């Protein structure tokens, strides 16, 4: 149970699509973290890393998500940084609310939220 609790801080799937960082303490994000081979209903996420530095959240993600069309996958990010500017390499994005960002990708992306 404890391992699944930690997994859910990094990535949970309670809303039908993987959600990154939901409930992740900001202090942990300031130190940064890396997780590998995270199990999801969509397969294993090969790697995910995240860090908050100088007011910017950076996430590197490699893995699938909920398939939405062809070879596009959806991941949601529950950002502790309010998205004023989003820079995404390898993905498209949509800001859904003051802290939620929807990402469409093909299996690998890097996103910066400031």
C-alpha cells in the first residue's frame, strides 16, 4: 500500500487519464525526483523526472498515456506552478484550469511550465 501511495503522488489514473504530480509536495519537487518503470493501466512509464527551479516546473516523460487518436496519448499535469507560459518539446498542450495542463504526445516529451 505504501508503494502505491508513493506511485500515486508521481502518477495516478483516477480520472481516466494519467495525472502527473497530483498531491506531490512542492518541497519534494524543489529537490527533484526521477521514477522509472511506473506501472499504469496503459503500460509502464519508462521514466519520469520533475523539478521546480527558479519558479519553473520541468518534466521529462517517456511512456504512454491514454490513447486518444492514432499514435497520440494524453497525460494531465497537476502543476504546482500556475501556467503563465508553457514550452513543450515533443507535444501539444492545452491549459485546462489554473493548475491543470493537458498534454498530447507520441510517447516522449519535455515540458516547462512557468
